[in-house]
C-alpha cells in the first residue's frame, strides 16, 4: 500500500485542464484590468486634489498679497500727506533762511523721506511746467490763460503726484494753459472780430 504525501494529494486536487487554465487566465486578466482602472481613478483623483490644492494656495497667496498691498497703499498715502507738508514748508522757506542749519535739517529729512518712498517703489510723476497735460497722470484744477503756451500745457504743479511701481497712486494736481495757441495769434482773432462788427453795422 503506497503512501501519498500531502503535496501529492494537493497536486491531484488541482485541475490543470486547458479549459480551467484558460478560465483562470481570463479571470486574473479581468482582475488585473479592474485593478489598473481603479489605480488610474485613484491617480486622477490624487492629481485633481493636488491641482485644486495648488490653486487654493495660489489664490490664498494672491489674496494675502492683495490685502497687504492695500494696507501698504493706505500707509503710503498717509506718508504722502507728510511729504506734502514738507514740500510746503520748504517752498515757503524765507530767503534769509539760506544756510540756516535748522532749515537744512528739514530739507535733509525731506530727502530721506523721498528716498524711503522710492525704496518702496513710489516715484514722482513728472508734472513740470511745459509738459503736456496727461489725464492719466495729471488732474487739472485750474485753467490759466497764459500767452506763449500751448493749450493743455502744464503751467504750474500745485501738488506732487506719485506712481506706485507701474500704477498711478495719486495724480499730480496742476494748472493748465487754456485759450492760447501761441503768442503770435493772441491779437489776431480780436482784430477780425472788430472788422466784422464794423461791416455789419454799415
């Protein structure tokens, strides 16, 4: 009487017929495809979650930067009012204060204040007399009939304007020449009008 080992008995129990093997292969192939699909779904979900988180971080950073920028702008605007006071004080300085140590100290503080503003990206808008008026940078608060000047030419800078990097923070307040094209044409229209009036009365 032969004794069969447990391994031999297990081997006899295994169905190794071609039909069974083919069915097992098809079943395992189906399970593999299902596992791959599930893996692809998990990967797509992970990528989508990562993209949404990246967008959230970007939006949060932009909002925080915008809020800080607004807070910074408010502070800069307040500093500009102090700069205006320095401008007025220096412009109104009596001539006999030339070389006065106290007056020179005020001027030095003004220069430091302007340097501080420039370090924060704040620069003056050019509104010097003779420059053409630009509504994007200048705010006309007065029209001045000035002979020898073009219409729209800046006659006087009333208050400095400033730009924060590439954006106008505060337009310059200016007086602008109006009603005079050139010095040579100032009297000619008056003469023509008088001549026309005399003819009509005849």
